[in-house]
């Protein structure tokens, strides 16, 4: 992203005065405000652009431009209406210009505007996201790439976690030894303040030379205390949120079948990286786990006909097998996944697997189904019927050609999730990273229960599994705002079955944060809204047609109500230039990234008797 | 290589040879509407035969349906198929069949490859295996269009231009240079050509001996029967 770069050649006439990032986190819910001010010191009008990057998981919630004391504010509208209304700006089926994909984790927001001579412009972008706990920590990524040193450059983050912060770390990819001391970190039990504010001279690569060393990610990682097994409930302004991630639970053994696509398109680096990742993953299997390996192209082969215990000997043999996987052929996903399901079902029936254990399939593929059953809905139905809710399916889509939408739906329908593995030198690490996330199941069928008469509009409160290092979050609206004792029950199946009942009370924020009690304001409500919209968007992809339509309609309503730019809404930004079309900011989806890669064909029907035309030699 | 245009409605056939330097690539079919492209590269004998005539044959075909991202390369050793970003390599020595959303293939070991490109064209490629130690000849391929009725009227190429049929008349049959192969005058495309009644072989049913198919042979690289001349169909690459 380029911050306030000039598009015109006469450098020096536009001065970027300030760039500040203010990130406030209240109980995992982060609101980030990026503000930048520039002045056109030239004699003529200049186009100034504002380009920043935000995490893919974030929703833009506000954008404004202030020019000559006039403020232009972006308005969130239903995407379809925005399209109809501003046809010039948004061509059908395509995302508009303001938001573009940028790398794996981020998307780019950019806007440009003409500024009169000696005028000032201030851009303010706000986005919000619920931080997800992964491998035992939350991560805030702030990407900064100013093109030139900025007079006032500042990153500030204030984190408020009522459970208490167990550790926090801040670093940046661009930090040098000179800049390192500029990262200021103040941590008390429940609050952390992190700031980074280099002077214009400190931003320079060298004295008097152009360019800046500030170019990369500023990353904050932290975790919170987990004193109660039942988790923590926070109540604010009529909404509650429950964070559940008990510690010290014994992990469940897992029975995992790796289903590896070896079709022709995996040739070369992808296949090599898959082999490398599988070797590492096999090394990391717990001794009480069972595992199987299936490789497929247009035919399906399995290492062994049933799962094997992860003994040293078996792992060693599996590694030798994995090393020999060679690419060839088309992609018969249907047959391969059904084979994996069959292996697990057969072994369960034969009691070869521990009773208390989790069954999962990890499918790694890089392409569309191109062999055997190729109709995506039929494959999804076949897999859904075969699995019957008894195991989890994780779909790892390798590269850009994969039908991510297909994998996403199929995984969600079977208690799992899909993840894209990006082609690159670190693809093997990405595979291992994903495996690490799901390698340690703690609980299955987790139920979080709240009094029916006290809560409404509850987010999902049943979860198929809880993995070590992750966290379950449930939020809802309270019907009684003055609730004194809030009873909570949590049940789950684990190595030792989990059953906890407890009561929570509303915290007096003015006591916990005497100087900052105001900061919680609408955060809990917006966290609830964010989570509800996310889950509705997921529901809108699976299930019956009327359920999908209902979920979509509700998600749209809430996106509009809370002013979130989601895949169903667009933000319309009206520029001061009267003749110009307004600009539209959309939310990107993985499917949209894939869409452009698809192509279709046409054919012409011309009946005739088919003679033979040939060329040969003799 | 010899080209054969069967015209069942007329109960007749046309044939011609196209030769050029070994390595030349010719366009056989190009249909911009369905996105079909078939190119073939010729190869010569191992060395100049005693009669001094270097025969050329097709030994490599490149087949693309670019609208669906399908691409096949067929040579005398193996077949490579690219589809949806995937690549598959098949050896002539291993029988196999593949069924995909856009292309179906049936490979008969060391003999033929039947290819159906969805909603467009069906063809078979024959492999002619020659004794490895033959002093002059080497393996070569034949390309037979079995069904082209779904291709558009815009289809062209050395074979493709005949997919829409061709109108001609033959008269003035008279003895030619070779006994049993009379010459005649053919009126086609506004021209008058001297043609010879002969035969060419269709190897589909008998890959070793072939079956003789009587046809009107057009001399000089098919000049007069094809649009333009043979050099107009030379392309720079297989795809």
C-alpha cells in the first residue's frame, strides 16, 4: 500500500503531513482508525491518493475525507442497490476499484481525490475485526508502507482485556536496531499500551536520501489469563460475550486420513512441498493417534487399507510411502474422499479405533474435480451422506486454480473448514501450520447454554470441536439489563467429559478501568453484530435454499444497521468533483478471487452427416 | 502426409499430399467460435532414401480448446493433456481411458487415441509404429476427424476448411501417366484442375496395412483445392 502518494511527477508539491494508526482492542474486538493528512502546496490542483491495507477478516465500518472543511463520508448500502445506482463505477459481477486483494492476509483500500492548490485533505478509514485465537495467541497486524518519510508518523494500540493479559509482544518486520527502542510498551494487568512514533529523520534510510525504512507489518501478539475453566463472560450495555478456552484439558486422540491430490497439476514444487509438509506432519503425530494416507488422481490408492497407530515404525514406513508420491492424471475428489470416509467407518465398526477419539479427513487438492464424478453438488451430497455428521473434513486448497467455494462448502457441511494454501516457498510451512491448528482436539460437541428467559439473538452456541490454542466465542443480547447472576453451563465430550456450571455477574467497568470505563461503550454490541454477521454469511452458503435466503437477508440487514462493509454491502464514497462517478468499496471473497480465473466456451450446432477428414502417411 | 476428404454424400473422396521441410508445423483446424486449434509438425525419414524422395509425416500434434483451457500434445512417444491447470502424461505403451468435464480420451495401447472434446469435435490419432531399426522410416501419426458437425462455419485449416463440404465436378476422364490411374479435369472453386484417380489408405481398421479408399488426387500440395496454398497454413508453434 502506498500512503498518500502523489501521482503527478512534480515531487514536492504535495506534503504528507501525518499518518496515524490508532488501534483499540476491547476483549478481542479491535477497531482500527487510520488517519492521514496531506497538503497540496503546488500552484495547481493535484490528485492525491490514499492507499492502506487492512486484514481480510476485518469489516470496513467508516471512511471519510475532509477537504476545505467539507467532510465527505462513505455510506454503506446494499450491494445490489449500489450497483444499480452507480453502474459506471461497478460493472456487474466485479468488485469495484477501492478494495483489492493484497497478499494472503490483507486487502488494499485505495482512494484518490483532486485537491486544489494550497488545500488540505484528511482521510480517515475505520475497520473492525474480532481477533481469533490461533495457536494460543491473538494477533494484530498493522501494515504500513508510506512512500516517503512523514512528518508525524504514529502507531498506537491500546488493548483492554478484563481477563488480564498473560503476555504481549510487539515487533515489526522493518524494525532496525535504531528503531527498536522506539517501540514503547506499557503493560498492566488488564491493559496494554503500545506505541511507535519515529521522527521524520528516523524514518529515513539515510540522511537526506529519499524513501523510508517504514515498510512492512507492525505485529502485536498477546494472550489472556484463563483462570476459570468455564471461561469468562463480559456484560456491557445490554449485550454479553462469553469467551471459552479452558486450559489443562487432555487432548483427544485423533484418527486422521490424509487425502493427497497427486494429479498432474501438482507436479513440481507443489508436490515437493506436499511431500515435505507430510513428512513433518507425520513426525508430529502423537503416539496415540491413528492415521491413514490416500493419494489420488483419476484413480485412488491408499497406503494401507485401514488406519495405523502412529508408532515409530508405522510413521517411518508412511514417510517412505509419502516420499514416493508422484504426480500424474486428473482429479477424482469424489472417489478419494469417499474412500477416506469408508476407511474411518470400517475401522470404527471393527473397533480398531479408540472409542474416545476424533475422526477427521484432511483433503489437500489444487484443482477442480476433473475425473469420475465431476458435478460439484453431487460430490458434496455424496460426501455429506457418507460422513453423516460423524467426522470432520478439512479442505486445503493449494494454489490459485482450486475451486475454493466448493471446498469451503463441503468442509463447512462436514464440521470442518477450508483453507487456501498459497503457492510460495513457505507452502510446506502453511500446511504444517494448518495441521498444528487442528492437530490437538480437546473437546467434541461443545454446548454452551444460557438461560432462555434472559438472552436472545444468541450467536452459535454449539461447536463440533474445540482445538488446543483456539477459543470459542458466544455473544447475545440480554433481555434483562440489570441481571445480577448470569448462569452458564458448558458441556463437551473430551478425554474426560467436560461439564461445568457457574454464574457470572456484570462487571463494574468504572471499577475495573477507572480512567477508561467509557471505552467499552458499544464494543460488546458490535462484537456481537460482527460475529452474528460472520455466522450468517457462513450459513448463507450451506443448507436448504430458504435457510440460505433467510441467513442472507438477516446478514444484509445487520450489515446495513451496523454499517459494516461485508460481501453483501458496498460503501459508496462521493467525491467532491461533481461530474465524477462515486467510488465503491466492496468486501472481497475468496470466490471472487477465483472467479476471474474461470472461462467458458461456446459451441455451434450444425447437423450434418459426419464424413471423415484425415491426414496420414504411408 | 496425405490428406483425405471423404464425401459420403457423393460416394467419393478427394486427396492430396502436403510436404515441406521436416520440422514445419501446419495448421489443420482452427475454429475461432468453439476455440479449437489443431496444429501438426512433420518429420522426415532418418536419411535420404535411395530413390532420393524424402517422405514427411506428422509426428506431433498440438490440440487446444482455449475457451475451456484444454490442451493436448500428442507425439509418437507420449500424450500430454493439460486441463484446468492440471497436466497428465500418458504413454502409448499403457492402455488407459480418462473422462473429464471437457475432454474424454481412450487410449488403445500402441495404436490409437480417441479424443472427444465436449460439444465440439471427436477425432482419433493413430500411432504407426515402425521397426526401430528401419534404416529410413520412423514412427509417425495419423489424424482422423470423426465428428466435426458441432464446429462453427468459421472452422478453417488444411482439414477444417472441408468440414463444411465442397462442391466440385469431374469430367474429361483420360489416361494418365501411370497405368490404372486415369487423369481428369476437376472444376472446383472457379478453377480447372488436372486430377488423378488414385487411392489412399485409411488405417483406422487396419493400422498396419490400411484400406484403400479411391479418391481424386490433387497435385502440387493440393493447389486449387485448398484455400490459398500450403505455405499459408504454416504456423510458428504447436499451440
